[in-house]
DNA sequence: ATGACTAAGTGTACAAAATACACTAAGATT
DNA sequence: AATCTTAGTGTATTTTGTACACTTAGTCAT
C-alpha cells in the first residue's frame, strides 16, 4: 500500500514545532515537554509542537501551540525551516504517541519549525494538563528526543548563532527591559565566547538600536545598572 | 462547513515552489512558467511548483518538480521558507488551475519555497508538455503572479541578498568554473551596486574559498581570464 | 609583423572598524 | 566610615575596508 501510494501526492499532516531557547545568566536551555503515550512506553522528551489547524496560518499556529502546551505567551517565534523526511517518525514510541493524540496517525508528518529566545525568569512555563511536564533542558545535555527533534534543535541553535554573529544583535528575541551586562552575557552564552565590556558597548552605541529608559535595575546589592530597550523598528 | 472545520487539524496539500534566479552578465531574472487552465481564464505566470509526493523528502521533491516542469537539472536548491496562509489561494483563476491539475482542490495548500541561482547560459529550460511555457523574467519587471508567488519571489530575493552581503560569497549558487570578473559582475547584479575590482579580489583572496584551475577562459577576443572553482567544503 | 583594441591582472596610501587593556563611580551591607 | 560588588568609561594598536591607475596578454584588422 505504501508502494502503491509512493508516486501519489501526499496529504500529510502538517505540524509546527517550537524550539524555545532560554537563558538565565548562566546557561542556554531549551524548552521540552514530556510525552506520555497511552501504551507502555516510558515517557520521552520532545519539542512542543502539534498539528496546524484548518483556518490558521503557520505563525498563528506556532503561537497557539506553544501557549497551549506551556502557557508561554507574548514570545516572538521565528520560522526557520520545514522538515519533511518521509520517515521522520520512525520508531514505535513516536508512532504510538501520534496514535494517542492525532487524527491521521498513518500519514507522514511535515513540520514547520520555529525558534525563539527568552529570558527564563520572565517566562515560567507550566505544562498543559495533557502534556506531562515542561522542563528547561541544558543545550549541552540534551537527551535523545522524539521524532527528528534532536536535528531540529541543532539546526535552530546554528541559526540562532548565525543571527547573533551576523546581525550582531539579539533584536526581537529579548524581554523589554534589560541591562547592557545582561545583553553581553547573553551574547557570550549563545556564541560561547568571552566579550570585552567596553568594546561590546562601543559597538552597541554605534549600532543605534538601544534606548536608555528612565529606570534602573533594582533588587541588587551593588550599583544598579541602567535599563535599556530596543528602539522600535522591527516587528 | 469551513466553520465546522475551523478548529480541526488540517490535512492540507503540501507543495514546493522554486524561485530560480538566473543571471546573464546583465540582469537578474526569475524562472516562471505559464499556467493554462482548462477554463476560460487567460494564462497566468507562476513559479514552478507542485505537490510533494508520498515517499519523497522536501529537497528531493523540489529537485524533481523543477526538473519535470522545466527540464533543469543539477541545480542546488536551498529551502528558505514555508508559506501557509489559509487563504493564499484566493482567487478564481488560481482555484480553477488547482482544480485542473490537483487531487484535493478544496484543501488549503501549504508550500515550502526554495531558491537557487544559476548562470542562464548554462541552463536552458524547456517547458514540460503540460506547462505552457517557461520564461526568464526580469526581476525588476515581474507581473502579477498566481497565488502568493509575488510575495515568495520578494522574500527569496531578500534572502539571496542577505546571503551575498553576509556570507559575502555566492557559494553553491554558481557553475563549476568561472572567472573573477564573472563573479564580481554577479555580486554587482544581485546587490545592485558597483564594486572595485582590486578590492573585490583582495577580499576573495583572504576568504580562501577559491581555487584556480589549470584552465583559462576561451572564446573571447581579448586576454583570457583565469578560471576558478570553489574550494570544496559545502555540500 | 605591427599596431590597435579589449579585458585581465596587480599595489599603495588613507579611513574606518575591531581589538586589547585598567581604573573610577555608585549604591548596598557591615 | 570602610568594604564589597558590579557599572561605567577612553586610548593606543591592529585589522579591515576603500579609493584609485597603469601594465599585460591575447585577438583582430591591416
């Protein structure tokens, strides 16, 4: 039957998966959810993702799904790649999981992947009732994930780094208010290098993308830093 | 009925569309095909694209479809974005065309877009029997295309320019052998600027991405230029 | 064969950007 | 008042980018 259909157009399931990177002044993490099948399989970890609905566009879908699964909202998600290997769902556990939650478990699943970057403290995810739990996993210690999600995470990470190296600025991917030290730390974490404080700031000044706020850092036991926001421009 | 399905998972058609840019030492063009419906509509232009088959991955699909529609082969196609607005097929002519050639004309169509850049002389497209004809259209004079293909072309062009500006090198998107002047011309066409010959070459030298061949340009009525290829590395 | 034509190929001086580097300032805590 | 902690700032050097003009190798016409 697979053979008979091989040269026919597919009517695949289409899903979105979200790679949400979080940083906490120390490490870069990824948001994962625990999947429990109705069968006997041990729970496994995977990216938050689900099928696209009939009347929503892809961006809306990503936003909705992330919210439904983790209660995270107000996060800018950037589409970065579609993954569509015919056998990207290729083990029993994954198939069982699809059977548990999806309509056409036998059709292939093409997924459109999004990534984002958030400050962990500002976004405390909670698992949806049906989604096991939600965890922040260190990017350097990611276990085997369901589907092809390890591949998706790796490509997202590569894209994130490119974004930082070339555009040189974290742009949409940050909370509203931040200090320059936080911003620098973030670049260091993402790029995996040490940066010079003065040079980093010099570059920021010229790039003209930051605006100082009338507000200072609070709750620290030392000289409070100036808070900044991005100058509007991008969506 | 659309309402009833609004919050159901969609089983969309999934297609790929190819934005093939061509350059001819003068202008940047895009490869378009003419679509004829079985109805009374005038033919319209669109990107070469079609539905993904059951057992092929997205890259394979793009390669196959481009070949089927235009007989172009051996071209590196780079996936750059999925387009999935629910109403991206939103006029009668497009719907009629889908009805003519597709299985599930009423389902939405999510498309995965690819782009490429080729030297026009090296690739002479011929229309498939069922595909009206194939034309190279100047990018500065693109008429209204079917579906959301104008949007797709614009985003592809933006991506192409980014690629040239940041990576600074045309990489996979070129024929095997070329002269430095050709390469420079290409950069000038894509970026829409004039470049200095000596500076351009100096940069190339440092970037270390080119290898001189044992071969010189032929068929010109002046001093023949050295031919180069890219040093392997990328796929 | 000579001269004229055409694009190839090459170097240097100047400007701009990136890097390396260390001390003073402001607030909090005792 | 003294101490602790992170914020905040400038200059000298190196690297990279830019502006600019002449000589060379081949073809074509006489």
